[in-house]
C-alpha cells in the first residue's frame, strides 16, 4: 500500500453498513492497517443517522440490509447529496443488481468472491480510488467555483481564449469597457479585439503575451485601454489551463486596473523630485547642530539668506558665529522642546543685514540634537514699515480737497513707502489732452531735468501707460523704446496709471530696484492715490450737481414767474380792444413786481430804417430818450437789429464788450446788464419788436428765450386780430390792384394749360377736407379746365357747377390754402383774381388800419416780384356788419348750398340751372336743396329786416 493511499484512508471517515463476513473483514482491515475513522452500523436507518450527525467521506454497504437493500439506501442518500462516494458489495451479485446500483448513483459496485482476503483488498483499493475521485471532484468543483467567482467579478475584466489565442468567452466587466457587442468578436484573435488601441506596438505586446501562455508560461503586460471618457492603464495577466495529460485546453487573461497605481507612482516620483527641488530652492534655511553648536547638517539652499555655500558656513564656526550668542533660553527649550519665531539679525556674505525668524527644536537625527529653521523676513519688515507709512498717507488723503494736494502727498510719501527719492505725479487735462507734472521731487528733477507737459497720444512712456492703462516697470529705463530723454540719469523706473486722472512716476538712479515687494507697494500707493482722486472727483461732481440743482431751482422759480406773467398777459390780450392797449398792457405786466427792470415795444417806420417806441414800462431812467434805434449799421441796439434779422436778439452780458457800441454805456449806466429783443411776427407779418432788460447778466437762458419768443408770436396774433376787427368796423379802405407773375399759382397754371381766362370773385371755404374755391371760366369749354386739373396735384377735386363750350363755373378743392384765406389772416380781402396764360391780376381791399406795405410785402414773399397797377382810397358802406351778421346765422353747409346755387345761375332769370341740377352737383336730394335754400333766404331776410334796416325806414322800388 502506498503512503499516498495510506494517508487518504487515515484522513477519511468511513461508514460501513451490514453484518456480513466481508463487511467485518473490511472493517477489521481498516482498523488495523490504516487507522481510519470507521463507523460500523447494521441497518440503513443507522447509516442515515450517522451521515446526519457526522461528516462522512465514504459509505460502504452490503446489498442486503435488514428490511431493505443497499440500493434503497443509495436512493435515500442521493436525495440528500450527489457527491458522497458509495460502494455496494454483495456475494449474490447479478447483472440486474449491478444495473440498479448504477442507476441509483452508486460510486462502485463489488461482487464478493472467495478468497475473502482478496475481496477485502479489492474493496480497500476501490475505497481509496473512490476517495481520490471524490477529492479530485471536490477540488475541481472548488476550482470551478473560484473561477466563476473570479470570472464574474465586476471589478476585473476577464477573457477566456482557445489554445490558438482566439476569444471564446468574456465576462461582464470586460463587456462594459467597450461600446460594441462583445459576442460579435468571439472567435477573433485576442490581440485584434476592440479593447486595445489599434497601434502596432500594443498588438505586438499582447500577441507575445499569448505566445508565452501557449508555451505553458505565465506572463504580464501593461496596455492602455481607451475608455469612454478617459484612458485606463490595465495590467494583463495570462495563465495557461491544461488537462490531466498536461495539454493546453484554454488560456485565461485577467486584467487589473492599475491607473491609480500608475498615477500614484508618477505622483510619488514627482513628489520626490519636488522635495529635492524644494529643498534646494526654498528660501527658508534648515541647519542642524549638536549640543556644542557644531553643524551636523547644512541645507543646500543656505546661500539664499546668507550668501555662503554649505562648506563656507561650516568654516565660519559654530551656529553662534552665524546667528549670534544667547539666541534662546536653553532651560525654556528643555521644558517646551521647541521655541518658535525668535526674531534676530544676521549679516550675509556681502555685509547686508537681514532680519530673521528662527525656530529651534530638539531632535535626535543621527548626531544632530538641535534643528534650526531660519526665515528671512527682511522684506516683510520693510513692507510692514512701508504699509504703516502708506496708512498715514491714506489718512492724509482724507483731508485733501484738491487733486494737486493728493499729487503732492504721493510725492512726499514715496521715500517712506518705496524707499525711493525720485517721483512725480502727472494729472490729465482733458481740455488740452495733456498730462501735466503737477508734483515732483527734487531728486527726480535733478536726475531727469525739467518735466514738460506730455501729449496723451501714447508716444512716450508716461502717455503710453496712461492711454493703455498699463503699469510699466523697468530695471533699466534706457532699454525702453519710448524713452524720450536718453540723457536722464534715471535707471530703474515705474509708470503706474492713476485711472482716468493721470500717471504716477517713481524711479531711482540704480538699476533693478523694483523687486516684487517694491512693485506691490508702488501699486498700493498708486491705487490709494487713485481712490483719493476718485473721491475728490466725486465730491467735486456732487458740488457741481448741487450748484446745477440750485441753478435749475432758480431757473424754475424764474420760469414760474415768467409763466405767471405770460398767463396774465394772455388774459389781458383777450380783453384788449386796440393795438395801443395791447402794447401798454404787455409792458406793464412784464415789469410788474420787478420781473424785468424795463420793457418796451416799438415798430419799424414806413421807410424801414428805424424802430420807434410805442409803449414802455419799468425803470427806464430816460433810456429811450438817449437812444436812437436804427435798423441797420454796425453795433446797433438789439431792438434795432431784431426787425432786420427777424430773429431773437440776445445780449447775455452788456458789460462784456463795453466799448463795442455806444448803447452799451447808456444801458450799463442804468444797470441794464442783459437784453433780449423778440420780433412780433404773425403769419409772416411783422408788428414790431418787444425788448426787455434785467439787472443781472445771463438772465435769459434758452428756456426763457423760447417762452418770450412764443409770447412775441402771441402778441403779434393779438395785434393782428384787433386790426382785423377794426377793419370790419371801418368805412375807409384802400384798394390795391397788382400783377403777379408766378407760374406756380394754381389759377395761373390752370389758365395756361386750358388756354383760357379764370376769374375768382369771392366764394372760398375752408373745411376739414380742404379749401373750396369757385372759379369762373371764360373763352374755353368747362371740360377743358376740368381735364387740365388732372396735371395739378394741388387740385384734389373739381366739380362742374354750370357752363358749356364757351365758359361756366367750376368748384375746386385745393390741398393748400388759397391766397384769399391767407390775405384774410392779415385783415385784407381778395376782391378778385383774374388769371390768364400771361399772368394774374389781384384786386385786394385793405382797411385803413392795415399798412399797405405789409400786404405788398406779403404778396412779394408769396409770389416773388409783383407789379403795383393802382392804389386808391375808397369809402364803403357798413355792409361788413351786415355781411358778418349773415355769416353768423348760416351754417357751413347752408353757405355751401347758397354759394353753389348762386354760381350755378339758380337765382338768375331765366334760371341757368334748376334745383335738381344744383342738388345733383352737391350730391343731395332736390328736397334737401330747397330746404337749405329756403332756410338761407329766411336768415338773409331776417338779417336785413331785423338787424340792418333802421326803425321806421322803408324801401320803395
């Protein structure tokens, strides 16, 4: 019996069931030779109970058992476990029993024969074999479970390959690494799969790895797998799988994500490099000594502070020779173990003094017992002192009231903040577009020379810094392209813009004085100055806004007073009956309550050469008596200049050019310091000028000028209204006949196109839809005139009233006012207008109150050159009152019907047009026409009888 078999039996627990001789002999053999753990039972029930209570490795049973068989026992056990080895033996064996045993799941079937010893040896041998097979199966099952566990691990991608290296199986973790279906690449060579980059190097590495597995070896390879959003570093492990004969049956490829490990290794390498670089380049210096102060370690960067090399430091002696004696209290160090922030001074190799903060710690590193870390705070101390000075500067800025003061403070405090003596401040003058050096130190002037103004065009360093809003620092300003003074002794220089205010200049005759701390302090000083300049600008702007607000309030108060005056004047104008009353009323109200010191109204004489005062009020002190007011010439008084220009004349300050004109001296002697003269013009006719004076300069701003200018128009309109009213009441008039040659006049155009004579003898209406004019046609058919209107845009509509081949009457609807209505606005009446192709003759009646030159000037402005044919004075009856009374009684529609009927010849005898024809031309029914005619006749007779005929008067034919 081999030692391997013996060990299997000794390590096993076997249950033996049955009472036969071969069972007893088999049990005895196990006890005596193998020292196996054997449980002997006689019944099937006892065997099952033992299996439940004990971990059993094998069951050996006789076929015949009390009340049952070994086959039944096998069925019962197989319901519980399929892996337990079961051996059945019988002396009465047959093929049938053997078949039943195999069908029941027996492990081995033994036919018991003589001699008994051979049978027992055979059973022992078969028991050993069954135990080995069971053990192997268990191992295989365990390995299978382990493989499944590994294969289905979601943390690791696993691939199973055929011996030739093609893919057969892949786990879910690997499937999740790619976007395509992994089953689609089953059967493809492993090194061509989509998990790997397509480069040749990766493909060759994986292929060599598979070749290693084919030869039965284990191998590793690192590849980069491109994931969906990043790159992943994978370490591939390959393992060959062989069968019992050692033949390769499959290849397992497992992967481990080593991205983090690679990153960590990289970071560690970088960290090590960083520590080496830091140790060599950090500004803090580390020193280590023994109890006697002898150096045991000197940091390689010791030169940063002290300027010595490590060897030179050692040669200096002990730590006390470097940092001084009595640096710290030894007893205090013994108590605390560490002393921090000990401030001391040390001198470097160049003889410069440094302020150091030293930490001392007790250590035990090789031979070192005291660790010193030294930090150079020289610049920090300087910075603290500079900041303290800068704080004082900021407080000084709070009390400064002008930009000049701020600039001077900056220059004065530059030595304390930056340690530099040369400085200047340029402030920007927007009016001249120049940067002016408003403050500078003597040191800068000595090194640079006189500081000129700088044009803000960006051509030199100062203006370039300002225009580009860029701080410029130079270790040597002579290297700068924009240096305009190569002879300057200034070497280091800083140009820092102060926002929109200017530029701060600081410099030194030494090269390279602007280190990081000095630059930072220069920026802080400039920023503080800029903030102070902003404050002063804001406060100045607020003061200006306050002044502007006060000015606007004063202006509003003045405007309110003027508006009150205007309202009073408007009310007075409504009540005024004559021109004289209007003039005196206006002057009186303008000077009431000292609104204006003096006001007067004048008119231009007939010759148009001088202005004559008509009314005045206020404190004139004889000013009008001392002055003449010519309408032409140099340096004339504003009242004389206004009618010539037709525009407002304004003198804001009479005293500003006192000797320019004689009238200024007379005016200023009466405290007339501001003058405003306004033309009185309505419908292009001038009714004179209104002039007002005040005691203060600049009294008439644009708003007041506009208000008074509108008042002038209102006054002129009121004067025009009174003259028209007067014209209606007067019995004396002037009849003017003149010829005009204006081809644009509508009647002239029509007469020329139709080659006829057109006559207007009254009858014009102004409505919302246009101007209606009745025109008589002579020497041509009416249809020719109607057709001629097609070429004139000014004629919107034409209507035949009556007529035929030799003449008639038409009514024109014009898009522009007719000359009759324009003359009526000036108080004149157009009696007739006769137009031919050669020209037009106008007959105009003017009341005696209206100057002829006003109307002729209007006609000249309207038509260009005019020829005055005749002018005669006539007396007229008082029919104007009767005419006005009739017009007041008639509605517009009744007047239109009456005029249309008249011009149609309805009232002639015999009638030239009956009622139906006239009604058709008016687009109304005959009944409506006769109703309008009867109403108009009744109102006409009522005016004649009730209003016009004197009581007791009678008429006879």
